[in-house]
C-alpha cells in the first residue's frame, strides 16, 4: 500500500471554473521558474480562487484574479539564484534586489499582449494597506482588490509551506501572523477572516482523507494479524499435515506483493503508519479548535 498523498491545494475550485483552457499560455510561462516558486505560484492561485469564491466575487473576476495570482511571482525568474534560494536571512542589499521581482514581473506582463491584462498580480501583491509595502508604498485606496486578495494568499502560503530556506510553521501560527498583520493595517481583515474559513475547510477535508486511510490500514492490520495467529498455530502444530494446513491459511490472507517472508515487516510498517496518521488527525483537530478561537 502506498502512503497517502494529500494535496492541500487540490485544484477542485480551479477545475470548476474550467480555467485550464484560459490559463494554458500563462501556465506555460511558469515553466521558467524554479520548482519552489512554481509550486508556490500554483498554491497562491488556488487559494486566491477559493478566497474569491468565499468573497462572492463574480466568475469573471475570480478567473481574472486567479490568473493574476498564477503570475504574481513571474519576475523572480530574473532574481539571482544565490538570492532567491539563499538559506539564510537576506541582507538589506539583497532584500532590495528581491523586491524588484514585483516591477520586473509587471514589465514582463506589459511587454506581452496576452499577459498585459494580468499585470496587477506581480505589481500589487506586496503592497500593504497601511503604506508599508512595496514597490510603490500604496495605501488602501490605491491598491486594487485583486492585489489585496493575492497578498493574503501569498503571505499564507509563503509562511505555511516548507521552503528551501526555512522550516515549516504550523497552520494556526501562520494565521496568527496574518491576523497580526491585519490588525496592524497591512492586510485586509475581511480577506484574512475568509482565509481562516477556507483553511478550516481544507483541514476538515484532510482529516476526512486521513480517516479513510486509517480505516484501510485497520483492515490490513487486522488481516495480517490473522496471518500471525496462523503462524503461531503452525509453530505449535506437531504433525506435518497440520503445519501445512496453517501455512496454506497464512497464504490465503496474503495480498499482492506480500509473502510469508515479508508480511511481518509490512505489518510493522502499517502499524507505525496507523499510529502516525492518528497523531496527525489529533493535531489537525487541535488546529481547528485554535483557528476557531482566533479573533480578527
């Protein structure tokens, strides 16, 4: 049995809007990005799409905003890799260079007629409502709504995702940072509140997937334990006939790629995985409790 693979950013919403055809060209553009930035761009687009749904945006605006989100970091292809992938904190000089990915991305879009309509994604996603963002230090009245939405989606994924330059931060702790930024006037509090609901929805889905997986593990563990019982009886049996009887019983319960020689190892792996997945479910349930108590 393969380990459960859960895609936290499953593109269900994107498919519901049939964006594949609309974004084929834009998606191809992402091919020039490094693997971390490309995955981040896909994540941000997915979160942005779902935020727009929860904010009751029109289908047209949702499609537009999602494509803007896909392209928000396109300028990073021209940021030196020693800066983009630096494992340590950037120096002030390096940070200034990193910040140019916004204007570079905007220029890339403006030079391509197919990308021009989505130039707001690269240009505005680091602007803060209180004027402390970049590149133009705009305030709320001058930051388009798509920029405000993508900023929240971008900040969330950048913090919560495992990136090459920092360790993983918990979901609720990430939301606390976004709420803090909303309270200080950087993020739109309404969008952050909606994000909390989206995250809870995703966690509940993840718990559902994990629960189904543990049910499957339980069946397999039960089956392999039956083989263990047959083995114990076979070892105690005195006649060869009885030994063969129990041996055939063991074989009858073996699944694909299992054998008398390796089933015990597989049983141990299943048991360990079962315990780990249950711990994960417990942790996610605790995360939901914490998130529901957060105040924005």
